[in-house]
C-alpha cells in the first residue's frame, strides 16, 4: 500500500466503516438510498459546473496553474477563475488561458502584445503574444509550428480572479494517481456507509 494511503486506512478502521458498509449492503433499501444520495451529489457537481460554463462563456471556468512560469504573480497550485466574454479588448497585462494545437495542457501566461484589425470588434479578430512572468523570452517556442500569435480559437478564458494554493490537491492527484483513486474510493465508501441509525 502506498505510504500516503496508510493514514486513510487507519482512519477508516477507527471509524468502524467496514461494519457500517456491511450493514448497508445487508439492507437493500438503505443501500439504494445511499447510492441515490451519491448520485445526487455527483449530478449536483455536474450541474454547478455547467452553470459556471454558461455564466462565464468558457468551457473551463476554473483552472489550476500547473507550472512555475508565472511565479511572482501566481504560483503552482493557484486556482484561476476564468471568463471568455468578448465585451472588452484583450490588452497587454491581462492573463489569458489558451490551448495550443498539439498540446493537451492549457497555458497560463501574460499578454505582452495585442493586435486587432478593428477596435470595435473586441472578440473577433485579434492576435496576442504572451510570455510567462518568470520566463526570459516570449512564447513563440511554445506555439505550434508556424503559429506566431494566440488567436480567438485558442482561447479558453481570461483570468478574472485567483485563489492561492486551492489547486494543490489537483496537482497531488496528477502526481500520485493512486491518491486520486484512493480519495474517490474513500468518498464513495463514506457516502455509502453514512446512514442514519
């Protein structure tokens, strides 16, 4: 068993979770109620996520800073709240989150140059050049081959607020996949075992 799951196992044993789960499985009505409660929690989280995507116009309204390229302003593990509203121009100093063709992980860097074809069409035609705060050069080497600018089709959102260190759990779950499965399994067991006597 991985070292980080050992305290969780001891905690479950102390709470007598195993006996509670066994009793839940013996009573069909209680078991169905527990499974439905777990389903309601999962669907509620999905509904909240879809509501946030509708309000912010971004497919990913919350992202975690995964690298140290923005340090001094944002640190690895900070949680960013994004919007993708085309009601304001993208100007130097703003922090967009964008995805480059051929890369799965979004990039969070600051705009250092912004070009628009027409000042009245904020969200239509623009080209952005970005750079990480702690990087010494602009992001040309991060873009796809032949790409010189970030365009509208690459944008995921623009950071409007950030919450320091709240994304550290996500980083831990990515670094240690067993932790992710252990936490999800533990939460499912607690939801099934949690019953009123």
